[in-house]
């Protein structure tokens, strides 16, 4: 290509991450991976999905293989609405729900609804990488708010809002990616009210909601104040199977209509067969037992990781202690650079994600993210022992 | 909502079509539908898909239910590349292919890659409605080019390009939606060369390629000149099953990389199970027999529609005579308004799509689109008889 590429201006903000490309190459190798966000595929309910799929294709193949409604399969919308009513979104009806290809699509559609070039986004720092990349693609600017053990530091968020009115506020209240921390009820309430007062659009990514191992479930930020521009997103990727690409969003019906228009021009509608598989799985009462089984396994792995960190790195590093989810954030002394350290860890067969790319306006050079759902307890112990040796140089 | 809605500027161009909303309501009723683009679900290869799906879930469930690569399932990419080599895209390798959630997503990603607000798009008038809606959402402007029995009028396109350099040229060369016409080889060659000379990005939507009932298959515009910014899109929706949402695009690898970055932030990757179902269906040699069976049925229906039009409306209306695809465009005298006429047709149990919304800069008020794939031959004959009565008032 000799001429300058005739791409849209937004493409200057859409770039490959060298680190993520590097990590992609490790997917096939014999590594102990603390890097990915992949659930353990041995826990997928494959037999139940096989049974359901046979029945759907035997009884309902014409609809399951045909084009469908842009807003989703009506029975699944109704099931999700009922689930969200139990979760504290007490007004949820099917008209409040849009089914999406994973919650990533819900994030992208919401950003597309609200963001112009230069729009300020209030965001936790660190935050979910693929959300940052999506906001980048809409040429957002950032109002980063630090995260501590109770989640987004809401007093700082409220100060930021007073200086600059954001066009969107993005939060992951439960077992945040990448830190693993959960926002306290008091902070949720304050954040919800501050946003509702100014009618600032809220995007609440609750992908990890059901992955709680201990402590009390807390109500969604979206449920704690009346905000006509709040969008709450969830997914079946972490609790049924990610390959089916079924997620959803909740918002007021007027907003759902606008988001459905965007869904339609994006990919017409969500997969007809996958929506039916997920619906049948849920309708038969198989979801909660699946979640419980999975949480028992992941809770043991989380404890194994926290125990290995305490045994090996007490006094050397600090780390978060999540009540569920998939991730722990490990912070080394400022003199460390976790991107450089990764090269050495990879030579020893261990991979993680350097935290730098999770900080929308920079930072996190000496932190790294560890997932505890991909590796067995034994592998976790070995991996942390190796990582400790690498840290000690 | 008391305040003005805090939506992105683009949302002023994303609106519901009153006509499409009206037609949506007819989907459940007892209408003879010339309106939708729905394939006949009785022709779906449901038994074969059931068999394949059982085998995939028995042998490969962990991968079929897990997250997958953003660019798609490698064996399917390789199969598509081989298919496109046979179709005239002789350099196609897996690196030239991105798997998408239907070809609609391929159109949306390509628009996202190339279009800024105000970017001029060279486009057939009429053209595919959901593509126009996508371009609208990127705040495009239009350089409309008329369509005649040989497709896009390329001399007019070349004149338009001389006046204003488009940021994207969009064409549907085969059995164009909504007109049904096919672009001649001579025009394809001229268009390809004119775009390549100025390195103007080309988006070639070939969703209907395999739906040819008569005449010779023609090479893609993309194959006729070396243009680093050409994107060619196709889909399995019209030849396997739309509910599986599997489409693809072909472009030079450097461009595929950029489009894959957009795919990833949009919905991470395409459905893992659906991609395997489509791949197995194709790999077992079942695609071409399925296409042949389907084309026999649709060809009979096309002939029934053309015969009914000739019998009832000769001297009253004009219509296109497609060699395949799904649609015929019917033009009434200028005094007719097909939106008003639709109300009367619906009272008599017949629905079609008024053509007005297919014209990006207006026009088409006295034209309408008829599909010939949803209704049986007998229903087509009855429907056209009713429509004729409505036209005669």
C-alpha cells in the first residue's frame, strides 16, 4: 500500500496490543496460564447442551435455523427479565431486555449509542481491556477513577463529575476485571445517585455476577436510583458456555428500542439456535446447579492462588483478595516492570497479563493480572513458585 | 425523559422505518408475503444439521463451547478461501478471510473501517436497506448511481468519482437487493479498474452469489483489478441457514488484520458451535446439492412470479427479470405511491416492501419489491392477482 491508508479517523485508536499478540502465541504451548480469561472447558455442561440441542433441532428446527427478531428470542428475554427482577432490577420486563452476541456486544452497542469523538468516559482505572478498546474506537477521552478494596473510589468519581460531565460512566461492580474487587453497597448507592441526578448515562458490566464464592450478593448500581440512561449488561459466557455468544442488556424500553436499532444494523439479530439452547438450559433449572458446581471448583483454585501468594510473596508484593470472579491483581514494588518480567516468566513456562494496558490513561507498570480459573490447583502452586523465582531474579 | 437525550450525534441518522415496523406486525398474520427476505424454512437441511451437531458436541464440545479466535475457526476459513479461489479470487488464503456474524456484520465492520462523518459513499440507487442504514449510522453522504438491467450504470459512476472521490464504493453485483439485476462483466471490469486506479475502497456484497438459476456465473468485481482496499463479503445465510449467523469477508491480509481488530471489540469472535456446523456441512460435500435443490424450488417460484406479472400487469407496470436471487423490482406509473398502496394491499392480505427506503437520496415512490422465495407458486399467483386488483383500484 503506497498511499496513506484511507481509513476512518477512529482507526488511529484501534491498534493491536503487542503484549496481547505475544500472549496469543502462548495459547497453543505448554504454559501454566494465568493470562487468559478462558473458563475451564472441562466444566462446560456439554452433555446437557447436547441433549437440549437434539430436542431443539427435532422439535423447532425451522425457527432455530431461521432469521429471528432483532431484540432476541422472546422466551429467553422473559427468562432474563425474571432473573433480573430477582437481582434487584424490580421493573424488568421482556421490553427491558436486548439479547446480544455476548456482553462485549452490549458494551459496544451502548458506546455506539452514547459516544461522539472526544466524549469523556468516567472509568475505573484499571478497567476491562476490551471495553477500553471499544471506547477508544469511538474516540473517547477518559476520566479515570482509582480502584481500592471497595471498588471504584466514588468520592473521587463525584469530584471528577463536578469538573467535567461525562457522556458515559462505566463500572464493573462485581469481581472487577482486572482487580477482582467488588464495589461496596454504600459506594454503589452514592455512584447511582450522583449519576442519576445529572442523568449521566451509566454502563454497568456485571459479567461476573454469579461467580460469587463468599459474601453477600449486592444490588446492581442500576437498581439504586432512577436513571433513564442506565444500561446493565450480563452474559451466559461465564456460566453456561462462551462459544455460544449469548449475552444481554437491561435498560428502559425506550433505550432498548434505540439499542435494538443499532443491533439490527450491526448483525441483524443474535444466533437463533444458541438463544434456544441457553433458554432451555435455564428453563429446565440447570443453571443454578451448574453455577454452584463451577463456583466450588473456582473457589478452591482462588484459595490455592491466594495461599500460594501468601506463602511465596508476603512482604514482596501486594494483591487483591476477591470474593469470586476470575482475577487477582498483583502489585510489585515500583522498581519492577511487569512487561519486561513477562519475557522471563515465559522462558520458564508461566504467563500472565501485565496490567499496564488496563489503565486507560497509563499506570500499572509494576502490576500484573492473574486468573485462577484456567489452571488446576497443582498448576497454580507450581506457577506461583516459578513466578516468585522470576521476581527474585 | 425530560432532558434532551444524551445520545451520540450519529443517532439522529439511526431511526426506525415506519413501513418496516408496519411490516414486522404482518409476520405473524395470514398474509401472502412478498415482503420479507426470509428463505423458506421447509428447505433448511435440518436433518443434516442435526446429525452434524450431534457429532460436533460428541467429539469436540470443549472447543465448540469455548471462546474462539477473533478471525474465525481455522478450518472454515480455509474452506472459504478454497471456495473463493474457485470463484475467481485466485490469491485467497485463510489469511484473506474473516468469519463474521452474517454478512451484515461484514458490511458494518467495513463501514467502520473506512467511514468518517460526512464521508461520500458511491452506491447503487436503489440499494440494500440495511447497508444504507449502516452507512447512515456512520454519518455517510451518498453519491447515488442508477441501476438498469445490467446493474450499476458504471459510466455514471465514473463521472461521479471524477467530481467527488468517494471514501467507499458499495455494490451488489449479483441479483441485487432490491432490483434483482446482475452487473455485466464489462461493467464489472470498468468499475474495478476505476476504483483500483484511485485506490478507492470497494465493498462488494455478494450474498446471493450461489442463488443463480440461469446464465453464466461472473467473476467478483474484487477479482478484476488489484485494489488493496477491496472487501468482498458472502454468507451462509441464504444457502445453509440464516439463524446460524455465519458470514465472511475476503480482503488483503493487512486489511483483514484491521477488520479483525474491529471484530474483536464488537463481539470478540463468531459463534464457535455455528462455525463448526457450517464447516462440517460444507466439508462433507453437502453444500452444492443443497444449493441445487433450493435453486430448483426458487427458480420455479421466480418463473411463477414472472408469469403472473406478465399475465396480470403487462402494459400497466414494468419489472426486472432476474436470473436468480430473491427479488423482483416492480415499477408502476409515476402517479402511484406504493406506500399508500400497501395499506390497501394489506387489507386484502398481501404485503410487499415499498421501494422508497431503498433509494439513499430519495426516489422510488412508485416502485415496490417482491420476493419470490417465501410463498408457494400457488400463493404467488393468488397474491399477484390480488395486487393487480389493488393497483386497478
